[in-house]
C-alpha cells in the first residue's frame, strides 16, 4: 500500500482471451486488479483452468468491449463476459476506475463494487 493513498485504490481491468487466439470456445474475460499490481499469468491459468491464454490485443479489446485499452471498466456483465476480481482491489474503502473512456472515471465504495459486479474473487495479481 506504499504507492496508494489511505482510502483510494485505482483499478486496472485486463481483458484476457483464453485458449488459442480466434477459438470461439474460449471466450474472453475481464480480470480486474489494483493498478499498482500486475497479473500473474500462472495464477490466471490456475484460476481459469486454461492451459493457454493471451492478453487481448488492442483490436480484440476494441471489438469485444468498444473501449480503448486502459479504459475498460470491470463490469464484464455489460459485455457478456466472465469477470474476475483480485482481492487487491478491495484493500481500500473506495475504488476508482475508468468507465469506458480514458478521460472519465468513477469512485465507488468497495462493498458496492462487489455487490454490483457479481465477479469471482480470486488471487491472481502480484507486486510490480
């Protein structure tokens, strides 16, 4: 928590395509973690149960979410995507995240975020 203020955490949403690129049987998913962390690929594989995965390209993010990379919000349900939330996001009272645009963000209480998201909470982040 050294890089964060006492009550705010920034959230980074990562769109991951599971399995082989272009395989319809492996839909993309949204994995949200604190912005001062990075995704642990081995943990992503363990949590998802998939042996192969890749981070979505800019084109895949745009076609899946209609959002620029870096502006994807954690509400995967709006895109019809499975959503995962790392506990690092819930370490502070409030969470800030983009809302589909790089120039707009919101602040929400962590309890409201978890209630609204309906996400699977699983550890998949590690320190930078």
